[in-house]
C-alpha cells in the first residue's frame, strides 16, 4: 500500500473510531464530538510527522504525508456526518 494512502486511512480511522467510541459512551456534545474527532485525526498526522519523524529521527518528515493525514481526518469525519444524516432522515 502506498505511503500517502496509509496516512490517509489511519487518520480517517482515528476520526471514525473516536466518533464511534463517543456514540457508544452515550455522549451528546451538540456536535463538538465531531470537532474532537477531527482534532485527534489531525493531531495524529501532525504528531507522526513532527515528533516521530522529525524530533525522534525515526522516519523522514514529509509535508505531503501530513496533508494526506489531514485529508483523511476530514474525510473520516465527513463520512460519519453523511451516514449519520442519512440514518436520521430515514428514522424520522
């Protein structure tokens, strides 16, 4: 699997798992749970590039790896929002 795709998928999964966990815990933060999920996905992308790759020298920091992770975090969050909206429309 290509490197950028891995960054995209991992950050999307982080966002989706965060939202799923918050749903299972029964939290209702009036939409702020989506902001938290997005922030964790973006934070993971940033931490991987800045801490793991740059400061710890355990990889090669690349701007476009971060961008792929950023897009993944947004995509995961938006996919959740779209599915949630469809389910709410069907149920009403």
